């Protein structure tokens, strides 16, 4: 009579409960950065607009406008900025997700997979919504936007997000061991991507010796391939879709293995010695 009752849930019910936990954790993660969800969205929109304006001014001041793809110049700038923001924000969100020593992990239904998925989805939601609002405003007020292949373009946008999630998982798995060092490396990588992403370059028109400095970056490939789907007159020749997919899969596997290994040795007393 006093023995605990074990409930055996079906796979469908277990999957539904997992998705429900991810949903509620995502809502919590969105509201965590700002107490007001609308204010958080407005801040994301403002950040994207500021980034677009900064790069627009850089192109105009340094006379780089002639190197852009033929078509809507501001759409060319926004295509790079939106994918860059999505990639970078995904890294920051996943790397900052609740780890094995977090107080949230004390609740039985919570686990690191739910935390990672919630952080990744909340980042994607905010960046997708902010990009959609900006594009709709630009299309309505300034100039009609024509995207040659919208579905593959959205695929490159999601691939930028997935690669950011994968790299963020590597940082998350290593963070409990050396929080300060891993945090510094993450910040350096995110700041370096301002240039290393190659969003100011057209890969087809870039010399091979310069292009080799950006080929290692999966974001460089997704931005260039995305522009190939956006603009009718551009066909990427030096970038590929497969490379960022392979990098994302490798980083996800490394992140999962690192997270599993770290979880075995994680202790709430780790941070006490710092």
C-alpha cells in the first residue's frame, strides 16, 4: 500500500510530455532576458536594424557597394546580417543554457536536453520574428522584395541557426570545467564572426587567397548559399551546403558526448573554489 506507484507511459505520451516541457522552458527562456516579451522582441528588432545600418554605412563610406550582388542592395546587406545574428544568438543562447549543476536541474522533469532545446528554440523564435518584421516593414514602406527561391533560402537561415546551436553545445559541455576560459573563447569567436562570417563579401568575386581565410567558417557558406537562393543573378561556385551540415553534425556529436561526460562528474561545489 505504501510502495511508490510507477506509471508506465506510452512512447507517444512521453514524447508529448517532452515537447510540453520544451515549450514551457522555451517560454521561460524568452521571458528570462526581458520581463516583457514584447519588449524583448523590440530589442531584437532594434539590434538587427542597428546592425543593418552599420554595415550599410560601411559599404557606402568605403565604396564597397559596387562589389555587392546585382539587385536590391539593402536586401543583400540584410541577408548577411540576419543569418549572422541568428548564428551568433544561437551560440550565446545554447552556451548559456542551464547546465548539470543548475538549480533548474533539481526538478525531476527537467534535463539538459530540454534546457538546450528550449534555449535554441527561443533564440530561433526571436530572430525569425524580428527578421520577418523588418522585411515586412521594408517591403511595405520602402521597396517590394522579391526572393527567387524562398524555401531553400529559409533552409540556409535554419542551417545558420543549427550550426550555431551545434557550436554552442560544444561551449556548453566545456563550460563547467573552465567557465572563464570557455566564456572568453566564446566571446572571441562571436566577435571574430563580425568579419570572419564574410557577410560583406561576394565569394564568387573574392580572390582565392582572401577567400581561403573564410572557407573554414560554416556561416560563410550558409550566407553565400542563401544569397544564391535570394538573388536570381547569383550562383555560388566556391561554397557548399554540405560543409556546414557536416560541421554541425560533428559539433553536435562532440557536444553530446561532452555533456554526457561532464554530467557524470558535475558537482555543485565546482564553482566554490573560484
